[in-house]
C-alpha cells in the first residue's frame, strides 16, 4: 500500500498543478473543518471525494480502504463515548441523559444522549480532517512538501529527518512484505504455534535487514560527499488551472458561508 500511495502521488491527474496551491487548499479546508458544523463537514468529505476520485483519478477502492483506517479506530472508541456508568441510587439525576439502560446492582449501565452527540461530532470531524490529509498524501509527492517547507523557513535538519524517515518506512514495508510472502509460501502460518514462530523470525530478520539498509545508506551518503544537507534538483514546471482555482475558491466560500450562517443562527 505504501508504494502504491507513493506512485499515485506522482501519477495522479492533479500532478501538474502547483503543489503550493494544493497544500494551501487542503490546509484551508483543514482549519475550516474544526469550526464547521456536522453537515458542513460531511459536505466537505463528499467534495474532497470528488476531487480525489474524479479530478485526481485515484482509484475509489484505494481511497475507500484508506478511509476505513480512521473509521475502524472510531468504531473501537465508540463504546467509551456512548456507554455511561452510574449507580442505581443516582438514576433520577441521569434520566435526561439516558436513552436506554440496564441495572446491574449497584451499577447502572446506559446509552448516553450526550455521548451519542459527542460521537457524532467526533466522527464527522475526524473523517473531514482525515480527508484533507489524504488529499495531500495522494496528490503531493513528499519531495515537493519538503521543498515547500524549506521555502517557508523550516530548519534543514527537520526536513532531512522527514525525508530519511519516509525512506526508511518505505524500506521497512518492502522488506516486511517480502519476508511475509516468503513465509506464507512455505506454510509458515499453518498453525498457531508455527505462526508465532514465523512472526518472531520476521521481527528478527526485519531488524537485522533494517540495520543493514541503514549502514548502506550511511556509506552511500558518505561516498557522495554528504556535508549535512541533502539537496534535490528541481526543474519541473507547473501549470496554473483557472478552472480548478475558481472551483476551489467558490466551493470554499460556500462552505465558509454555511459555517458562518450556522454560528450566526446559534448566537441569535
């Protein structure tokens, strides 16, 4: 999946747009996602779905699988938000918050109205903000993000560490995938005991190969005269699109106006 995402970032149909514009668009939506009500956040998710699937031509199956990751974490956290715990003696003070409950003396478990509202807010906000991050991940390659950070005055040490960490994550996932495929081909996970043994061997080999890759990378940098700064040659020319710019501005202003209208009605 990691290599697939990296490949899509270089080959998507929005690749020719200036990365500064795409990054600014996603950051503006990200900030708006904190202030917007739930219905605006859901509209934001649908709008970004159109940008990613239709305009960037990212396969819908990949994008939906990526969205399932935060959804799965949210589902695991739902019981902590929805289920309230009280005592039978204090049941009268909980009546306004109880949707359904069961008494297990002296504890009272109930479905919380306040927890349900919090779950709705957390779910909508998390999906909206994650969609903004996925838009950057799938349409802007890492080296362009690092170049923009350098232009904004980010310390070179931070950008170089980000680049090296991204490189090691790529090597780590590739190595783990190769080892796992080799073990599965030899029926290494046929039983529970064989699976535990194969997994321990996988972790050990992964650590060993990661250290070897780090040593080779260090030698490669030293042999090329590394002096503490990684420089990347960049000559790509980007094309400004009036259509995409107009749609992004118009859509953002529409969502912003809906958010302002919602807060104005709440104050009145």
